[in-house]
C-alpha cells in the first residue's frame, strides 16, 4: 500500500485551548500536488496552517509528512526541523532586512536538497518585484510585501508550502497573471502546497482537491468539479452561493416536480424514494433561456460578468432562481421584463437534500 505524501488524521485544531476545527482528516497523495482550503473568516483555516507548521500543538490525531510523524499527542517536531514554509496573509518580512535579503533567508539552507530547483530569478520575475529588492518592508506597499513574502517561501525549497491568502493584497488586474505563473512554477518545481483562500475561483484554479470548512468541521474534501456540481450538504451549497434550493417532489427514478418549473428530468446524484419531498439545487447553468417558451418569470436583477449575464428570476411562489446566459445572446432582458425558460427542463446532475 502506497503512503500519501502528506496526511492529517483525526486532528482537533485548537488555539488557546479552544477547538476551531474538530476531527479533521485529509491527505495529499503525491509530491507536487496543490490543495486548497476554503471557508469564512475566523473559521480556523489559519490555525490549521499554523498547526501543520508546528506553531500550535495537537492533543488528538496525527500529522504526517513523507511517512514521518510531525505532530501527535506524544510527538511534536519543532518548526525549524519540519522543512515547511508558511507564508502569512499579513506582512511577515523582517523590517531590518531589505526585500532581497528577506527573500534569500533560508534559501541556502535547503540548496540542493530537491531534484527540482526553484530559480531565484524566475521567482523575482514571476512576482514582478525586481524594482523593490533594495527597499525595506516599510518602504513598499502591502501587495508588494505579500509578493515578497511569497517569493521567500518559494525559494526556500520546502517539502510543504503553506500559503495563507497569498494574493489577497494583489491588484485584481495583476492577480490572474500571477495565479497562472505561480501554478506553473509550483508544478514544474513539484512544490507540494496547501493554500488557504476565501476566493472560490482561486481555489478551483489551483487545487487538485478543495476542502470546505464550516461550523468547526471539514464538510467536504473533493475535486473542485465535485465541490461545485455535487455539494454534499446544504451548508456547502449556502457557502458557495452558486445556486438556490427549491422544494420538489420525486416522481420517478429520473424525474421530479416543482410547482413553478413543472417537470424536471435528469440523473439523481443520490436516489430518493418516489414521493419524497426534497430540496432541489438549481444552479445558474441548469436552466436555459428561450424567448419562445411559455414558461416565463420576472427578471428582478441582472449581473454582467463580461463573458456572461446572471439573471435572477422571481417565480410565482416567490423563489429567486439564477440563470446563466452568454453575454452575446440576442435578446437582453431588463429588470421587470419576462424571461423565458426552455422546456423540457433537463438537469444532468440532480442534487437534492431532504
């Protein structure tokens, strides 16, 4: 049986004696994989990173890296002996060193330890910080300080890289470019990484797996596609905020009925007995625009997203349903107009909850 590269087993993550996230288990299968942890502020994501780095101890479960125990009830490897790099969301640079010296701290220590070396110059260019190398932390912006901290973590060549909201202070116009380059360097250098973020799209872009942390629990740990299209609980649906739940009744192994939408067919992710009263998840991509349809609802909001619009429709029973439409569709609707929904309604993955 092949061991996972990194594994958390039944750990209670605590800070100041208070449990932030209980009985957590997840694994990173291969060296170089990137996973992301999502959840609201204050839920315990940073506590998880601090504990993995060795800054907080555990009294239950174990944390293992490359087959060796880092933390358990009986053992605790000191942070400096873990070869784990933690990049905090806030400025963690040493104020009395220049940016360049901050970045180079620790790089020599691990030089030659990994087959896939991270190029110092590549990292500087990647993060566009060549012009601030001779400046001190108090002389640069929050976004520049965050990128410098990230650069330091990358050149340290860690066995495990922990990033706490790594791009939260970076301008939106620059963020996507950095995301693309950062993903490339993590992959080419085989740097195993855990990223904490509040940005769902960032998590879906970086992570081979995403973990959703809510109400002191790791609610779901799965492929990004499954987290989005196959959420395993109402809590995850509400957190992602990418759809709405409407009442329905199961009418056959492949259909259900809603009084506003009528008959909906498709494939149930989880089977329910005929006659079951359920809550059906309707995501923006599930319904389709059709001006000729006799099924029409009032538009109460329209959001332009560049490549698409998201229309919010109000049904006769006062439910609000989002519908995705490409931005080049011929007939754009305004608020208070009627919007046609194509029939018959077919949803490939029917996700329901009791």
